[in-house]
C-alpha cells in the first residue's frame, strides 16, 4: 500500500453515523517533529494584520466544563449550557449552486485526463456530472485570480471540517493563558461526551493510541489537555471536540468563527447533541423526520434542544445510560433521517471561506506566532508519512464525513516553494453507494492531493471548469 494511501485510510475515524462500516486497520505512526514557529518559511498573510480574537473569554478550568444555572426541562433538571446559535445563524441561507451544469471543452478535458492520476478520476467524473452538489476552491496564495472556483460561496455541510474552528479557539485560549494545556483531563471526563457507534470508533482509537504511547497516566486514567486536540484532529473524536467546546464555551467557538471572517458559517452545535436531535429515547414526535422538519421551521428551538440534550447526556448518568442502551438496540435514526439532518442542520460553510482559513493558518495568520505554530503542529500531523515528506515541506489537513457528505481541506507547501497551495473540496448529496465506496477508495482526497503537488493541475482544471 502506498504511504499516502495509508495516510488517507488512517483518517476514516471521522463523524460517520450508524450506516457506516468500519474502515481498514492501519498501523499508527509516531507524530512528526515540528519546527519552532520562527523556522516556518511561510510568508505573512496578504492582509495587513490578522483579525484579533475576542478578548472576552474568562479563565476556564483544565478539566470539567463550567456549570451554568440549573433550569427545569421535561426530561432534565440539571445545569444548562448556552444554546448554540448565539452569534451565528443556525440555518444556511445560500445553498443553491451558482453552477449546476458544465459544458467543458473536449480539448480541456483531455488535457486534464492526461495528467490526472487514475485514483482521482472518480471524483473528477462526479464533479463533471453533478457540479451542483460540489464546492471547490483551490489557489496558490498570492495568485488567487488564477485559482479554481466552483460554487465557491455556496454554504455546504462541513461534517468534521468544522473542528478546525474549535482548534483555533483552543490554541488562542492556550496562548492567551485562558486554559492550561499541561493540565489533566480524566478519560472519564471525556467519555461522558461519547455516544458509542457514532464515530466509527474514532474516540476508542484515540484513547488506544494514547495508551500505546504511554500518555495515559494515573488511576483513574488521565491525559494532558494538550492531547485532546490531537484526538479531535488526528482521529476526529467527536467526544474530544465536544469536550473542548464545553470547556471553551459556545460563545467562544462562535466568536472564533466570526473573528476568522467565516461569513458563511452557521453555528456548530455539539456533536452528541446533533446525534440525539436526529433521534433519542425521549422523543414523542410521530417520527424523527417530523421532528427535524419542525427544527427547520423553528431553528432557535433546535439550538436550545441540541444544547439541552448535550447537557442531559453529560451531567445525568441515568439519562446517558438509557440513551446508550436505546441507541444500541434501535436502528433509529434511519439513514434517510441522518441524511435529512446532516444536509440541513449540520454546521455549514462555504469552500471559499475554508480555503481562506487554511491559507491564513498556513501563513501564520492567527493572533500570534505561538498560536499559529500550535495550530499548525496539530494540523500537520500527516507529515509523518514519507510520501508526504517527499512532496511537501509542510502539509495541513482536516476531513469530514456524514451520510452523503464528504469534505476535505488542505494547505501545503510543495518542496522548494515558499507560498502555500490551499484546497477546499466539499461534496454533498452523494448516492449511498458512492459514499460508501469513496470512504474506502478516497478519490476525493486523491483529487485534492493532486491539486496540491502538481503545478499543472490547477491550470488544467481551471481551463476545464471555467466558462
């Protein structure tokens, strides 16, 4: 197996739901060494200065999240967190594609096919046949005018790509002294956010790797807070993401998206709350689909319910155990319900916004060199693979997956280059057969990776896609 294929196959512990099968097992490798911040060769951002993050965050504990005021609810009477949707909308408003049909020139198509690797062809064919369900932005920093833009401003479901926002919020909080990365978190504190069966064992694999590396300490087991973002980015543990979201606060996560100029962003609700909003043991609605359509009519109610369900799951042991039993014995939510929810209520954003965010990260554009360095340390874990080391001096990456949805974002410095290439590639409405097949063959990641390393790729794809 080629090293880069092993890299991609090791990334499948993302936010996949009940309909998904277990990915192939790939040996885990040690994280790569990281150079100090001043050693990065990236040029400054083209903008005059980075947008500062909000200074309103208060010091937070290094373990359990803060406990807000208790308010009674029909199924839960414990502490309630701030509902999602405080600073960002809960529903997207720009989901209609700007491009829904393509009529590429035959010569341009032939030029693309002549240089494209075979592994990327299925993704390319899908783009040509279903352009209205694809968002693509790729450019070399400083040469944005000659990039590729397909439905660049269409809001699309992000799946686990949205975890980049949580990463930025975390590194800024660490750099500003608001959280202590060297503090400890018990695995029990993390496990209360874990809903088994909803992440293809990503959380379990993350804990296994920590144990194998000797990073779990004490009795009860605990891990340093600085390892939790690794769990979120390297393995895409939803529980790790939700723990950080609870630690930092919903307001901070949403304010970070605003500070990063993600103008297309909708509010990221906690993952465990999203999953239970699809279906849970307390639901009295006629059907899960009916409940989800009611959320679409009243998104504020969804924001409250997703957060309330999360609080009930985290703080109420009996509720959590009953919910786990219910999910273990029922086939709800169905694949159709998962699809309906994920394509409408999962956090949305545009390919342009996320390409620009990756360019910002690649060029050390956070509030300080230290926060930029720390974010890049987490994102550049794929540099452990020799095949990537041959092609790139730096490579940052995050992917995501939900039923019918595959997303991927990159930045990369090709060897010998001092400006990065960025790619944001989002697919929605994938047929179930395509979705399942691509999770094993990964043509979308192969296509994105080709755009990063082959200098002729952007030119050829632009000629084929631009009117």
